């Protein structure tokens, strides 16, 4: 049976078996300048250009987003209709959000009220486009600190 990528990522690797004591001593004696020079000279891992860096997007941090909103895991999961176990896995690093979840988290971070309004509207629309009853009270989201 093949191990999953998540499992392989969490296995412990004994780094001392990869290099001899002499090689470790040489590595530990290197200055920051020597480390930088070696990194720049590595043909398999060239440094990113300013243009490449500017195109990169930061992966949204679910815990940071939730904490900025002042919500518990349970409240955040319920309000944004995310399975509590999924949110916990994301926050603990057991799993990473897929591309759709990353986009959803970015939208939550930028405009949580719009997300909550859209989710509330979706829950009230019936099969024929009619309302399923009286409007619910708007969920509250603490103001985001800048």
C-alpha cells in the first residue's frame, strides 16, 4: 500500500545520516555570506526574480483569519459553512486548503460580511426561487483590525 503525501510529509527524517560529521562541521562553520553565495550558485534552485516574487500570492492562514475576526473554531466553521474537522486540519497543518478553499478563505478575509450575506441568501432560496420564510438575523462578524 502506498503512503499518502500527507503521511510522507510528517515522517521523521534523521538528517545526521545524510552527511558525515566532517560535512556537518563544515556546514555549521559557514558564514551567512558563504551560505548566500552557495545558495545563489545552486543551478537546481535559482533565486526568484523581483518579477517572480511580485506574482506570488501568500497562502491564506485560516487560523490568522479566524483569530482576526475574534471567532472560535466552532463559530467560524458554522458561520462560513466549513466542516469543523476540516478547519482543524487546516489550522494544525494536517491538511492544506485546496485552490478553491484558498480562494474562499481570501474572500472571507477581505469581505466576511458579503460571504455571510451570500450564504444567508442561499439558505433562504427555495427550489422555485422563493423565500423559505422570514429573514434571519444577520450574522455578526467583528470588525477587522487594520
